[in-house]
């Protein structure tokens, strides 16, 4: 009698273990915590500042003339181009597909700041940290913009101007009002130049940028 009872308990245990194993195998895969963290950053960016996600790493604004690029999980530097997982239709709509489909174009980037993405090919970048690290806010021929429109107010520590023409210079400012009266000049982004650090006096103080003659 005792033997039969023992066998019954053992059989029940095997059934339970088998059920657990089957359940474990059938459980759907979930995104890694790191990947989820990147998407949460993208979702938060869009929720707070709008824009359209054009890749796993990037959000596009102003029909592609402004792009925010986020580093991959565990990385200090945002990827060249748009990063991975490019949303082809959205990138094409915003005239960013040339970069997405041409690896050679990525090789022409300067510290990740694009060259030759679009017909004009003139891009300018702000970086969240020194030495071109952290999020990258890049723009293409926008006459003037508020950094706060993209969640980048008082966030810039380094910058790049990929354009080699002397006529494409930009000024950055610490203060700007709604009528584009600016004050607190910070630095000049002159053509074909870059800065790995804006200096202690200007660090994390950029609120607006503009072309010469476009600020008051």
C-alpha cells in the first residue's frame, strides 16, 4: 500500500514538473531591459516634444531638418547615421533615407554628425556631453531654433559643423525670448570646425542657435 502511494506521489510530481517545463518553453520572449530602456527614452522624447521615430535610435522633427539621436544601451556615444532599425517609409518621407541606405555616407560623418545625407549635405550637431558623447541633436539649414523645442535647453557640451563653406556659420546664445531677441553670446560654429568641449563658462548653457542676421 505504501509503495503504491509513493509511486502515485512520484507520478504526480513528474506531471507537475512536465507542466512547468512546457509552460516555461511556451512563455513569449520579452525585450531585454536595456532595449526597453532605449525605447522608453524615445517614447518620452516624443511624448514631451513631439516628432516622429525614424529608427530605434532617432526622432525626426521639422520634416527631417532636425534629428535627435540616442546612444544604444550601454554606449556613451550616439551611433552614426540614424542607428539601427530604420523605419524606411518614415525616413524616406523626411528625406533621410539616403543615409539609411548608403553605408559609405556614414563613413563621411564627423564625430557621428552627418555629411551628405540630403541634397544640401550641410549638417550641424550639438552633443549632450564632452567629446561628442551622449545624445546628439543635429540640424540641417534651420535658420534659427530654440533648443527647448527638442528637450535640449542647457544641455550642450560639444559641437560639430560638417559644412566646409565659409558662408555657413552659426551663433549660439544663452538667452532668447519669443521675439528672437537674444543675449549671452556663447560660441560661433564656423565652417568645417568642431569643439570637443565648449568650456566651463559656456557648458550646458545653450538655449538657441541662429544664422547671422536671423537673431535680433
